[in-house]
């Protein structure tokens, strides 16, 4: 009996300690399994949840037997800011920093994109290019401030980025509401030249809001991977993340790396702001509260183990769950179940460290039993 228990225990431990990818897959499976049990406990049929998910990722409505590619387009649209904000958190994390200010950097980029869209000369192509680049640079500078204070004065990036989230939100309101023609909800309409919407992609997905932001996201993922895995800058950033003191004594410019890491990290979040403001709306919004993409990006980065591929996959997963919420509700499934699944995935991944400690304790205990 003891041998059987040990075999089962070993299998469980192998699942959780077999690598970052394995851990993430197990966490996702456990998240959906737990959600299924919760739905059964409250007397709901879990099949409605899986039918909604199938409809989002394939466009197939199993109840009516119809296809609609619009759901696929909306799924990708929901995933764009999640992936970009996940890259923001992940890039800083790989460098040994904890950037929880992606929400503020996203808002800074969104605000900059809206201002440029309204005031920049409406020159075709050049207009939206300027707005996207301006938003990306603004997000980078916003994060770079926290990076500079971390490098120069040892100010905790956790505290500074949290505070800068609120500064960005209220500064956004002050700036946006001062634009001529604005009220407490929106600005005047953007010129058509500022939009990154795509009639081709929209028509391919049956009128969805899919836009050029999807290509910006693909490019951002590639840039993230190239910098982190294929450049000397990425190597030095990762080295500083593993052991800052060792990197310093190895001759690396640790302070520069801190500022550069936060700068690049903020650029991803700023790009997310441009993708949302220019791709989904034809006017500038006056935010009453956080959109939440930056905070969800933390979960995306953790779920994806801060790798380019992992963040992309988890971002698509979370985007799918967000898009499936209304469809779940139409099938008598509480829409909150999607948020529960996202939270459970992060919780189960976070348990890995605790399980590793348990593994070490069990190994020591077994070793003690085997000693003569």
C-alpha cells in the first residue's frame, strides 16, 4: 500500500516539477477541472461553458449548427492587449524586476495615442504611424522613470509603479477632458487617418473589430524573443535577473540594464494602449477607472513563465475566456466563472514553489528512512 501511495505521489510531483511548460499545462487543466466541479456544485451544466469556448475559438455554434467567424476575430481582439501587457510584465521579470505598472504605462500610451490622433495633421498612413510610435514611446518613458529611480536611488519599482498607475489615470483625465469638444465620457471623433482598423480583416471575420494591432502584437512577441534569447543585451538582462551582484562584478552595467529593461517593458504596454484606442474606438475615451489589461497582464506573464511563446499562449487563453463570458451567460453559466478560471491558473502555477519545497522535504524524509 505504501509503495502505491509513493508511486501516485511521484506522478503528481513529476507533473508539477517537470518544467515550466508542463506546470502551466497542468495549472490550466486543474483550473478548468475546478471550474467544472464548481458548476456542478451549483447545479449548472458545465457543457454550456465548453460550448461557449468552442464557439469563440472556432466560430461554431453547437446549439444552432451555424458558423460565424466574427467570434474568432473578437477573440483575437481581446487577446491583443493581454499579450502586450503580459510581455511588459514578463520582460521586466526576466531582468529581475517586478513591473506591476503596466496598467499605468498602458494608460500613458492610450492618452498619447488619443492626443496625437486628434492634433496631428491627418496625413494618410503617417498619422496612425505617429500615433502608434508616440504611444509606444510614452509608455516606455513612463516605465523608464521608475527604472531610473530604481537604478539611481534604489527606489522599489513595486511601490513606484503602483503609484504611477494612479498618476497616469488621473493625468489622463486632466489631459483628455481639456481637449476641445470633450466631455466626461469621450472626445470628438478621430480623423479616419488615425485609425488602425482594417476593412480586410474585418470582412474576413464577418464584421469583427480585428485590426492591425494583431500584427503589432506578433511583431512585439518576435522582438521580445530576439532581445531576450539572441542578443547580448538580453543575456546581460537575464544575468542581472539571476544575480545582480554577480552581474555587477562580471563588469555588466547593472544600473543601465535596470533602466533599459523598464523602458522596453513600458514600450510593450504603451503599444497595447495604442492598439486599443486606435483599433477599437473612433474617438478618445475618458477613463473613469482602470481597464484592467495591465493587471491581467501580470497573470498572463506568470502563466506563460515569462517566455515569448508562453505569454502568447496564455494571452490567447485569457482572451478566449474574456470573449466567452457573454456566451456563457446566454447558456445559464455565470460569467464570473471565466475570472475564476484565470485566477485558479495563476494560483496553481504559484503553488509550484511550495510543491518544490514539499518535494525536498519528502526526499530528505525518504533518505532518512533508507539510512541503515
